[in-house]
C-alpha cells in the first residue's frame, strides 16, 4: 500500500508539488486504490463452470461459478463435461449450436494459444 501511495504521490508531485500533499490528494489516492481493489475482485468473481442441460443445442452449458448450488455437479470445461456425461455423443456435445457457446476446440484455444 505504501508503494502505491508513493507512486501516486510522485505522479502528483510531477504536476504540482503542493497538490501531492494536499488532503484532497490523499482522498483521491485512497479512492483510486479502493477502485482498483474492487475492480480486481469483481473480475475474478466471474469464473464460469459447466453443467449438464440435456438440451440438444447445448448438452452442457456454462454459468457463473457462484450461481451453483452446493448439490449441483459442475465441470471446469466443456470438454470435461462432455467426456464425463456424453462420451456416447461426444462430437455433438463438443460442438454446441446454441448461440454464445464455443466448441471444445475453440474453448481450449481461448485458454492457450492454438494454431490450425
């Protein structure tokens, strides 16, 4: 926290030496640090997990991890969901036709760099 405070103080000093030590400058620095902390927490809270739907367009679908009930089975990827629940129809499961869903291959490429 002190390092972030020093960086902001030196940035403010560059533009106005008196402004860096003004009480309002402290409030601005505090609010910026608070905003960065809240934003980071919010981004990390949006982890998605997969679940079985049994719908033909998307045998597995995803939702925010925090929306799962304790009794619900979840999977870390579409591929895992398809392998464990739909091994008999793996190709269909891994290539959903529902809007907004990627295939197993596309999902894997999002996580790591793929080449065709």
